[in-house]
């Protein structure tokens, strides 16, 4: 994936329309969350099994694909504005997760998996 | 960016821990939205100007970078599970947006920019 | 529920701390979304059945209750700032939904239920 | 606000349409987040000042009011399903916040206000 090219094209797109003024990091995180929620909305009344079967419906997949693109676009814009190298950060995070959740302790441990989220909430 | 490699490593990570059972598309959209909201939370009380100045704080940037990675990770996982080629979809969406918002009509048109969101809400 | 009293107390709380400056409607929608996502996060890896059984865990319920309060607090603040009478709007919306989804056509119609969301997404 | 009456009417509405099956706590947190994000979306490209001026536009306010109702409706449904007394939890949380952020230490302390969010993120 040529993320530099995507980011350049998104930047040119915003500049040509004089829309850079709207793309503060704050606003971009709002747009990103709103797009992520549109993806969420497509799945909210489906059972998990139905959510796996979405691949069989061209109609559903067209909607999902478009929302996935929208989420990516705002994430790429945000990273561009803040000078974040997404790929590098993803590798760092994957390294971290591999240390944090060693295979032996984590395997098939659903309870632990569920619980680890709660520690973060407040 | 080698997204195939990232997706393979995320898949292996989940399989080794027997966590694939948790990664239904439905659940992944929830995790994606939750991570996007953690990014949102970092910016919620900042002015737009302060949000642009986040780049000057190594402490803030460390938090932002990690959340950007988390959002990307769940998006990549979701795309992998549903067989979505993110790059292809992003180019399709950028083509679409260029037609939808021609430069002449959209330039510096803040009101129109704001309004175009409302049409989608219900 | 005495929502006027809750809103007055939240207003006094913000004023006494000179925090009204942070509570623009924009920022409050961000805080509301972030809190809603913390609730979402508590349920993201649970099956629907497990999510129903959350009532049996005092530990889980304590977390859920606190997030429910947080979501309500930011919604009440937003309504107060914008002069919205929540109760009135809820009754209006319930009237609307009863017309929009007549019992006869909607009964047990899962497909229709799922689909009605998609029309809204973009 | 007669929240018991609202919850009863929402419960009857779902039962009459055989929609209770869709209203697992998990799904309701998804719907709640999606609705909160629709509210967010209305404000994403506005400046904070513009967001305060939304009260002057009947057209904008109509959209905001409807989304506020939608958020409340799913929150009320969730609380009903899990037997949560929202008012009681809100008072508990307000008591807690008053202890956590004493007026003397918190007054006009924007930095502290911003920072307290970050501690929660991961």
C-alpha cells in the first residue's frame, strides 16, 4: 500500500478546495469516530454469525467497503497532519502486544480477554 | 506499507492465542469504534489550535501515536476477515469524492462543507 | 427523575471550577461519544448471551452503571447548553417511531429491522 | 421526567414488534454509540463558537434535538434491560466528581482538565 501517495492525494484534495481549515487534528478525530460508528451501525442488529456471513451479500459488502475506506481516509489524514508514521507505530504496538499477552498465559483464555478491557474503563 | 504482512502477523497473533473466536466482524467494529473514541478523548477538551500544537508535545504525541496504531490494527483485522482490499477501496472513494465535490463549487465554501454532513444524519 | 435539578447541579459544578469554557456543544458531543464508547468497550468481546448475563456480576455492573451515568451526564449538559427539553423530544421521537414502524408490518421482521439502518449509512 | 413511563413505552414498542430479540445489552451499546456519533457528526466541522451558535438555527436545532432523543432512548432501554436506576447513578457520580475535583485545586485549571483525560487512555 502506497500510503504516502494516498496522503498526498488527500492533502491536495483538501488544499484545492480550501478545506485544510476544517482539518484540525481535533476535527479529524471527530470525523474518524463518526465514520467508525457508521461501520458499527451496519453491524449493530446482526448476530455475530450474521456478521460473519456479511461476506456473502454483495449489497452489504458494498456498504462495508465504503465505510472501511472512509475510516482509513480520516486516519491517514490525521497521521499526515501530525507526522505519524502509521506502519512504524503499528509494528511497535504489535511488538508490545506480543510481550503483554504471552501465548502460554493468554491461550483460549476468554475471561482474561474480556477482563483486560475493563481495567481501562472509568 | 506492507499491509499484507501486518494482517498476517495480526492473524497469527490471534490464532496463537485462540482469540479468533472473539474477532467476529461485529466485535471488530466495536473495538474499532472504541479505539477511535480513545483518540477522540485525547482531543475533546482542546481547542482546535491546541490540537494542532499537539505535535510539539512528545508526551501527548506518544499517546496519540499509540491510539492511531490501535485504530489501524482493528481496521486491518476487519478488512482481513472480510476480504476487503483497503487500498483499492480508498482509491475508489477518492475518485468518488473528486467527482462529488468539484473544486469550483466547493472551494472555500465552509457552509456547504458543514451542511453536507447533515444530509446524512437522521 | 428531576432532570432540572441534575442539570443545575452540573452547571454549578462546571461554573465553580471555571470549566464552562470547555463545555462548548462541540466538546460535549465529543465527551458524550467517548463515554458511550467506554460502555461499548465493556461489551465488545462478550457474546450477546454473555451481555445479558452481565446483570449477575456485581463487579461488571458497577462498571456499567458508572458509564451509564457518565453518558447521561454529558447528554444532560448538552441539552442544558442548547435549551433542549429531553423528555419532550423523546416523546416526539417515540410518536414518530410508532408511525414509522407500524406493528403489523414490523412484527418479527428481522431483515427489515437490519436493513433500516443501512439506508442511513453512507 | 417520567423515565419509568418512557421505559415502559419503549419496552412495549419493542415487544409489540418482536424486537426484544435485537435488544441485547451488547447491541444496545452499539446503537447508543452509533447515535452519539450522529450527534458528533453534526458538530465535526464547526468551530466551538459556531457550535454555540447552533441554537440560533431552527434547522440545525431540529437535527440536534432528534439525535439527543435517540441517544436518550437507547440509554433508557439499556438501563431498563440491566435494571439500572439512572438517576441514582447520576447522583452517585456527581458526588464522586465533587470529591475528585475540589473547587480550590481545579478552578480555571485548564491544563489539569485536559490532562485528566489522558490518564485513562491506553
